[in-house]
C-alpha cells in the first residue's frame, strides 16, 4: 500500500518556472514515495506513487522512454 502521508512541501520543477502552463508539483510521502498534483489547480486532487513505482518512473525519464 502506498502511503498518503505527505511529509514535505510540494515543489514545482525549476524547469517549469516562468511561462509554462502545464506543470505538476511533487511532494515526498512518509514511505519514500511521492504525491503529485496539478500546479494550476492544487485542490483538484492528488495522485500517489509508492517508492518503487516512482523510481521506475524516474529511470524511464532518464532513459528517454517517454520521448521529448
């Protein structure tokens, strides 16, 4: 089960500062996973990812799996 206890403040990527309209913010959860929300509408809800899923996502980003 993924922890839904958020233990840090939400942060937006420095790459998305200034003019970017499609941004997310990420916070750490108690189990080492992450909580993600839309920076334009934080009240719209959160998505939670456990530590293993988050690590796999980051590995995919670094490997260029998602394009861009």
